[in-house]
């Protein structure tokens, strides 16, 4: 597929030809700075989610009840920086700078679809169909786009459902990891058919469970209360708090997470084939990574009038 546009000022024709060796274009390719910032975000996220288990017993953080609020205030700023840097990934890969119009349009459509799917099952035994769409989109469009999509989709869905609170930055980060992981799965160019669907179903089921696990971890210190057998004990050794947290997770949210995991796997297997095809077709037609070349317009010769015979 080759697209041609003629500039009104110069009269030159722009030719955009997709790379025939690339199976799919990636709307947000990752450059070195974006990769480094993603790793930094992952490190901060591990600390933000796991501080109850990682903080040493004698540290002030282990005894601070304000630690979750502190991380909730820091994460939005860091996520904004990461999203801005990822959108500049095309500079590092030799393409256009930033998220071009086609990428922004695709991001908006998928984020709106994910946000609309979340209220359909929220509050009903953990049935959240949003997750399977995030798996498929991350698989087709790559880890960079997946991370941005996970953040934007979760933020938009929180506005629709009224779920805005100190937990929202954690949800955005966890969903960003969820979508990014789908883009890092092996065999995006060669693995097709039932094997790919089973790969996505298994990944979706496991990741949906892990999503619930880390979200329980961020809320456990101030939701479980004090004085119970599953409460967070400030300053207690790692083993003690780890046993308490696992008991808290199994007793309060395990059934919810199993429902989410099962629904994600079932939807990936049943609806994955047509949606993967649609996403891949849209990505090919958009030609995100097509190089741009300027060629002069073809010369036209003006016929000259032939003088009449005498």
C-alpha cells in the first residue's frame, strides 16, 4: 500500500510506503530514553506497591501510615513524564517525533472502548471484560503503546465509574504493566492461530490474577485495619507480614480475581481471532512506521500549436 499526498506550497508529492519486511507497525516505538524511564517507573512501582514488605523493620517508612498517600502523590507526575517520553520514541527510531494523529486517534478509540467495557461487569463477582481488550491491543500494538493505553484507559474508566481516589495511580500503573507485558510476549510476527490465542488466554488469566494481587498489596496496610490476623503490622519482619498479606488476599479477593482471570481467558479464546485480525488490519492500513520520501512531481509538456500548411 502506497499513499501519495501533494503539498500545496511546494507542489511536491509525498510518498509513504510501508516497510514490506515489517509484519506490523508499532505506533509508539521505544527509544533508549523511553526504555530507561520505563525501567525507572517499574522500580518506583515495585517500591510503591511493595513497601510494606520491603521496608526494613527499623525504618521510618515501615511505621508511617502516610506512605501509601505519599506514593499516590508521586506516581501521577512520574507517569506523565514517562508518557511524554514514550511519545518521543519516534525520534530515536528515525521516524516522526511524537504521537502522530493516527496514533492518537487509535489510542482514543481503544481507551474509550476499554473504559466503556469496565462498567459492564464492575461490582459483579469480578467480571471485568476490559482486561481481554487490553491483552489483545498490547499484543498487536506493542509494549510502548500498551503502556500508554493501559494508563489512559484506566483513567477514563475511573472517571466513568466514579472510581477516582488515591488508588487510581496504582491502578493506572498496574494496567500499564498488564498491557505492556502483552506486547512483550514472544512470536508477534510468526505465532498465529489457536496457539496464539492460548498464549494470550494464559497470559491474560495469570496477569489478571497478578493485577488483583498487587492492587490488594497497595491497599492492604490501610484497608485491612489493625488488630486482626490479616492486618499489616508496622515494623514486623518480612515473613510475618507476607503470611498475613497472603491470608488477607486469599480470604478477601481470591474469588473475585479468579472470576476476572477466567473471564479474560474465555474472551481471549472466543473473541480473540476477529479482534486480532481487526487490530492488525487497522495497524497495517495506518502504516505507522512508513518512511516518508519527497519526490518531484512528474513533468508535463505543453503541446505546441502546429502552424498550418501554406
